[in-house]
């Protein structure tokens, strides 16, 4: 550990000097927005992106956000800003090998296109985003089934051709049907995407557009109006609950059977309708990137039950990880809509600023302290600390190894105090952790 | 050099969050609050935990209020209103009024955090609010649970059947509210869950159009609710007392294609969020614009904190409906933008 790890007393709280360089892991929208926000606050950032483009593999994902502005244009606008920003340094085809140290003083080894480099950072913002995939149903007409983002890129292509003087596009099939099922994801952007593309198709073709969905997502600026527009443009919307639409193949193409709740047959029951469709659009599934588990082990942070990164406290510290100085931005912790991602990138920048902004960080008032003479180096504390705040060092007083609490990383939760079999750890409060004022009362084993 | 000063207009959860974040960065902060006390609507909410926390955020508001009270570096002026804002060169002059006493303060930036107003359910007379004692709004129910720990009918008995009517004052072009408030699905289902845990045989019916799924873990929670509650996709056309102490709710049963009438002990109207009453006046005083829904406008969709005036930022639900989590994040982003702006002065 270098100079920055040592504590010194100044003013009321104890302070440690911190490194003001920030590492952003992941390009894409959230990473770029985080880097831009940090830059606006005066920080130099290094942005590590595993693909060979600073935008990451966002093409498929951006299609899902449902914006007033076209996602591609938005991304271009932000990218142009980021590229010209002298405070943002891109490392492409790069990934993190290991992270040592703690808040204010992380030592990071980066594999940059096969070359290893070591850098030091005061804080780390993780913005690794999501991946999408889809398992398309097995039909006799695979060419008639597309994903939302495939459709979106086709539409964008048509628009492009039209704008550049090509003939008026005629590539839109007569009957288009979207099926959007709530799939356990945290956000409902699929239904927004379907409604938006349905409107886009209606404006360009005289054909029929059907949207079968469970719940239309209208929570977000302008989305209720978009939904109203879809209906006034003649998009036909079927809402289903437990009875899902059935896809089947006919002699000539695909058909979708769905219950029409608004049409009641003579029998007094709602009717099933069959939609002949020339194009069936299905949403991708959104999931955490496949390398999340390895990232989790490198960063020593936690995963939630859905394998997203687990924030420290959804309410109090939504962008903080269990480790101080490591922050989560955007979709690496859950699926969100776009506005929330931008807001979160800025609120993370603020959290970084409040941690390292003055070039020194205040130590938490209440934190754990190890009595080295009682420590048996059993590593119980090291294993049980939720915040990665325990290290084993050579203790000068006892002339032997002992556990030590990394002051700045300690959250004062007391787990180690409760778990230590030798009762060698207690909670200290006040200016000098050494002058303990609160004696740790070890909890009984198993409590 | 003297630290720049920021005026935060409004002492609800968004204003408090912005103020605390700015103070943490070493800026001078003034908070003005029109009411007697800080806290805003968030301070009236009840905890909706059952055997587990459902992340309603009510406790976070209490934490934030406490944080502001114990922060001696922030000047908090209650019962104070901002009447005028003038810009001279790089400074703003704010004219504040407290009980007819005026005061002028020099500032470098302003954060508007004036929040929202709950929709007044009397504007939908068909739901019988204020006419039938057992028709409550979601906020009334919050306050009742907060005060008494549970819920009871006007005659003191416990309800056995309860209906939640969603989208009251939201998604309603007829009354000019052509937007979704985004919070009502969540608060209604959390509240219904809480009541079911307090009153084990309580039958809950939720009348709705679309459930707004969003926020970590909400989808799973909603699936659990579907097992314990009845979801009916219809918005009732009439709620009225029937003379025997219960309420008749009339709605269109689309599954069967006719009008249905059902009896409930209580009806809860999930009222949405509308702009705070004097938003237009304040916007005029500040020289900023409002959007077509009447909330403060952030013209660039990618800059949700930025008004059309440099140095004036938006935080929380004055910009549009937001839940507590959303307000906090938005308010932190506002603080970030403010700090960045002050750095360029």
C-alpha cells in the first residue's frame, strides 16, 4: 500500500488522502453518461470497454428504450461529446483483471488488447449494462418472425433510404403483429417499444398493425400520449392476462389467436380472433451480461437472485455497491428505462464527488477495530465482512500477523464484531478509533 | 473566497435531498418551505412493510428530514415563499417573504423542488368522494394507517371487502391529465398487501387498466398480489352508498359484456399526481416554462434537471410524477448539475 492508505487527523473527522482518478467499467449509454457527468465535475476518467467500440454492443439494446428522440441519434450525440472530451480516456478491447485496495486507493490491473497495464483509481463506476437474447419459436415461416430490434433497424434503414432520395419505402408487410408478454423483467420497455414501432409502421403503411400485450407501459414522459396516438392511428391492441396468444402456421403463413375482450359473441362470451400475420414481432429477453459473475468476483461485489449486481441498499444507496468506492450505474443492477439511467449516472457522479472530491475522504465515525494481541488470524472476519474492509497484515506491536480493518472501507455494520470467535474486534467511535468508547459486546454464536 | 450559495425552493424529499447533497459538497444552502414544516407529502406516508419490507420508501423520507434538521450548515426557512427572482450578471437576487416580512438573498443557483399536489378526487364526482364516508383516497388511507396502524370503516367496523380504483385523475384526457402518474399501481398494491396482512380474510379487488411494472423486484411482488387479490380490468363508472352502510360499485364487465354491480365495504381511490397549485405563478416569477401537463419543463429530454434558464434546475416531482426513489435520484442529479454549473462561474 502506498502513501494514500495512511490516516491523518485534521479538523473534526479523521481524513485519508484519496486518488481523484475514476475508472468507468463499460461503455454504452450508462458508462458514457457517467464519464461525461464526472468530467463535468472536473474528474479524469478512464473508460474500459471490452468491445472495440466505445458505445459497446448497444445497437440491439438501444432499440428497446422507447424515446422521443431516435436512440441512434441520441447515442451519436453523446458519443461525439465524449470523444471530444479531454478528460475521458477510452481503453477499448479492455477488461479488468483484478482490483486491489479500497475506496480512494484502488489498484487495478487492466488487460488492454492483450497488454497488461496497472492503474490507480480513487473510485470505480460499473456500467456493464445488459445483454439481450431471444429464442424464436419454431415455425414453418422463420423469415416472418423478427425481434423488436431487428424490426427497428429495418425501419431505420427504410427511413434512411427514403431520406436520401430513394423511392418511397414499400418494404413493410401488410399485417404486422407484436406479442409482448410480461417476462419477469423489472422494466416494461418492451411494450413501449412495441407501441412506438407500431405507430412508426402505421405512419408508413396502410396495413394492419396488432399489438397483443399484458400491460401497456405508459409510466414515463409522453408515453400515455404515444399510446393514445397508437389507438388513433388505428393500431389494434389486445390485452391478455393468463390466456396467452397462440402462434400457429397455416398454409400461407403465420397466424396468432388471441381473445378479444371487447367483442362479445352472442353466447355472451368474448370471442377468439385469428390474426393472419405477414410479420410477427417478438421482444428479446433482457438479462445481465454473461460475464457478470467473473466481474463480480474481480470486484468482490454481490449478485442478486436474478444475477444482476446487488446494490447496497435499494433506497438509501441505490448506486452504491457493498464496497465503498465501487458504484453501479444503470442496467448492471436492474433493467431500467432510459431517463432513469441518465439520472442515475449523474447521481453516481455526485456520490463519487462527495467521496473523493476534496482529495481526501472523511473516515466513518463508527468503525470496527481489531485488537491484534487477541487475533488468532482465523479469517472469520475477512470472510464475513460484507464490505471487503478486512485485510491481514503484519502487526508491529505483536510481531505477528493479525487482521486489520481498512478504515475507509468500513461501514460500521458490526458483523465482524459479532462473528469474531476471539472477541478481538470492537466498535470504536469518535475521532480516534484507537480510543474506543463503545466496547463491542460479541453476539452469541449463531445469532 | 466565499462559497457559492444555492437556493432550494421546497422542503419535501427532493428539496431535502438536493440540499443535503449540496451541503456535503461544501456549498452554502438555503431551503425555503411554504408550509409550517419540512417533509412535504412524503412525511405523511405510512410504512407498508408486511413480514418483509416492500420498499415503499416512507422511512427514507423520515431519515432525510432528520438529516436536514441535524445539519446546522443549511439555513431552513419555513412559512417562507419565493416571490421574485432577478438576475444580475452572475448572481440571482431572490425576494423571500415570510409573514409579510420581505428579505433579499443573493444566490448563484436555484433548485426548484416544489413537488406535486394529489389529484382532488372531488373532480370525479362519479366516485362519491366526500359524499360517501367509506370512499377514501390513497393518501387518506396512508394517513389513517400511519395514525392508527390499521384501517376501519366509518362505523368503526373492520372492512371485509375493499376495492381499489386505479388511475383516478391519471390517464384521463377528459380532465386534461393525459399522463400516467406512475406511482399509484405501486402504492395501491403495497397498501392492499399491508391491509391483507393486518386483516387476514380481507378480499381485495383492484380495478385497473394496465399495471405499471417498474423498479427492482416489483414484477415479482405484483405476481404475488395476483394470487391474493382479484384484478379486474375496468374502471368503474359509479360508486354510491346503498343505504345499508356499504358501497355499490358499477363497472363494465368486459368478459361478460354487460354492466356489473358489486358491493364493497370500502373503496380506495388511487389518486394521481398533478402540478402543485401555484406552479404557473412560480414559473413566471422564475422566468421558466411549464410543460403541456403543467409541470415545470425540462425542454431537452436528456437533461431532466435543466430548465430553460441557466442556473435554475429542477428536482423531484415538480418536473413530473415520481416516486420517492425517483425523486431522490432526480434530486441528486439536480445537485450534480448545480455543482457542475457553479464550477463554470
